[in-house]
């Protein structure tokens, strides 16, 4: 009975967040647009030589993905904080980490998943070979949820602070480095014809660890920030 | 509460900790000074130059202890922040907050001396070597911690928020470290990690250990001093601070 | 002999800059909390005085 209620709470919150995102879909598009623009700046700033673009493609796409994630993370709890619904969330009898997980999942569906759809296009722009395309999608599929999960801790710590957006990137970007290293290297290695199951397994275990720990930390951080 | 021994419980009250920290700071300071003088003598005068790197190896006696300290301080900071948050011990979270600037200082020192050592060894100041890169990321973590600490007005909230951040950081540091090591082996260029494993001779080990202990005591002395400031700032209106200030004025 | 010591086998710049940086950093970090504590105590004392009146 109570488990069913828990599920209901989880999915109600998830649906609410997705509905809200759908209503503000123009706003939700902005980080994606940012992602595309940042990637297209690199050929302009460097050299549009196919060989060079081919080498830097995995790293550039992943760095742009990190930056786009930072932009969208900023909005994860902000509107809820401003209209007071975040405080309501803390007062519900349901375990807060679970509710936080619903919000993180909603954030990933809205901002992480679309990156996967855009990635092939950007891969083409940067002359990424067809061998690299599938690994790029695989690393994005495993990596972007980690960004949402770890990022949520930082958002929870900085919610309600003035200038929270810049602070958030200072706190969180260093923690994204392992994801960046392994994901970009996996794509690069795949292009060179090297086996990448090891890197994917590492990303998978990072995801599992973040999935288990990040909601707890985020819940604790929210309780501190809102007290 | 029975886990905490009685004397520790009494020590952890801000008033007693303030007094204890003052005494401990002075003692650790003197010990550090003696150790530093001894370490400098053995490091700069008594020990022979390295047979490969010559006298440039003497940078090791500041670089390596500073690099050790940068990791050590983060772990101490995270643990005392956790203790402070879980048992609500103000002295403990003051200790954690006081550790951050000292840890950042050691990290910056390790980075800069690493660069100065790298120039004669590698021919350039900066190489994306695993150890330097890890230190750089560690510096970012320290600076993030300090930025969050200063962004939150309320000292209690700041202490608890930074405790969470320190714990997240301490979980992540091994992962970051491992990633950077792996990334370094992947992109190994012409550079040789000469800084690692210099089959260390006893005459070099003595100054190295002396300096390492000197830095530890320096850290303790410094952090106790800073923790006193933190406590004063947080407890401004409390009776013990008023008594302290009033007493000092009366004398 | 003494000039040998300062010469550091040709690495004088690197060695002495390292040690100088260490000295400056550690001295600064040492003095800073002492000044801060003195200032804090003075501020608190002043506020207390004003409050008592």
C-alpha cells in the first residue's frame, strides 16, 4: 500500500516536471542551442581541416555537453524554490531522496536525452567517423545521467544563493572530469579501432554509484539550504 | 552520545576549544619551526645533490611535502566537517572551515614548485603530467569549497553545506585521481615522469621526512589559529566571547 | 664554498624561487589569522562597549 503510494508520488512529480518543461519548451531548448553553437565555434576558432576536427571531435562534443548540462542544471530547483513548492516537497511524508530522484530523472529526460538526438548531427559537423558515432551515443547515454545526478548536489547547495549559477559551475565542473576523460577517450579509442568495453563499464559503474549516492546527498543539501 | 569520551565532549565546547586551540597552536608552531630549521639544514646543506638531477632535486623537499599535505588536509577537512555535521560540534566544523585556506595554500605551493622543478627536468614549466594535473583539480576543489563557504551568509548553514561538499569531494578524489592517471598513460608523450620514484637515498629521506612533519605541525598550528577566528566570528553574541573580550579589556 | 651553495649547481633560480615561494606563502598564511583574530576581538569589544552604554 505504502509502496504504491510512493510510486504514485514519484510519477506524479515526474509528470508535473515534464509538463512544466513542456509548457516552457522554448526555454528548455536554449541549452541545446547553446550545445550546438559551442560545438560549431571550434572549427571557426581552430582550423576546419577534416583531420584535426576528426581528432578533437570527441573532446569538443563532450566539453560542450558538460557546459550545456551546467546551463540547464541551474533551472533544476530554481522555479520550485521561488514559488515555494520546494519547501512543500520537503514537508511531504515521502522519502526526499526518492522525490529528488524524480526531479533528476525529469531533468535528464528534458536536457540530457535531447543531446543524444543532436549528437549525430554534431558528429557530422566535426567529421566524426561512423565508427565513432555509436560509441558517442553510448557514452552520452551513460554519461549525461551522471551529469544530472552529480549536478543536482551542486544545485541543491547553491539554490537560493545570489550568483548561484557561476558558483555552481565552480563546484561541479571539477567533479565532471572523470566522466569527460573516460567518455571522450572511449569515443577516440573506438575510432582508432580499440576495444572500449572497459571505459563503458567504468562509466556504467560511475552511473551506478552516482545513482545510489547523489540523491541522498542532494536531499541532505536541500534540507540544509532551505532550513 | 556515549561514543564520545567525556574529556572530548568537554573539549568540544567552543569556549574550551578556543583556549585549547591557542595553546596547541603555539606548541605546534614551535615544533614546526624546529623541524623546518633542521629540514632546511639537511635538505640544503647536508644532503648530497642527486646523481641524475643535481641540485634541482632539492626542490623535492618543499614540493613533495606540500603535495602530501594537499591531500592530507582535504581528508582531515572532510572528516572533521562530517563529525561537525553529524554530532553538531561547532569546534569540529570550525576546524574544517579553517583547513580550507591552508590546504589551498599547500596545493598552490605544490603546483608552483612542481612547475619550477619541471622547467629544468622537462624543459617547460607545465606538462600535463598526472601529478600536476591532479593537483590542479584539487586546487579547483579547494577553491570551490571556499567560494561556497563565503557565498552563504549564515555561518551555521555555510558550515553544513560545505560539509556536504567536502564529503562529495572526498568520495570523488580517488575517482578523479584514478581517471587522471589512466588518461596520462593513454596520452603518454615524450615526457618521462622523472619526478616519480627517484630511488631515494637515506640522506635525502631524512630531510624529506623532517619537512613532511614540519609541514604537518605548521598546518596544525595554523589551522588552530584560524579555527579560533572562525569560532569568534560564529559565537560573537555568546556569553563566553563577551567574558573573554571583557576580561581582556579589564586587564 | 658559499657561492657554490647559492649557485646550486646551476639550478639556483629554480631552487631558490621554490624556497622563496614556500616562505612567502607560509608566512602570509601564518600572519593572516593572527591579524584577523586581533581585529575580531577589537570589533567585538567595541560593539560590546556600545551595547553596554
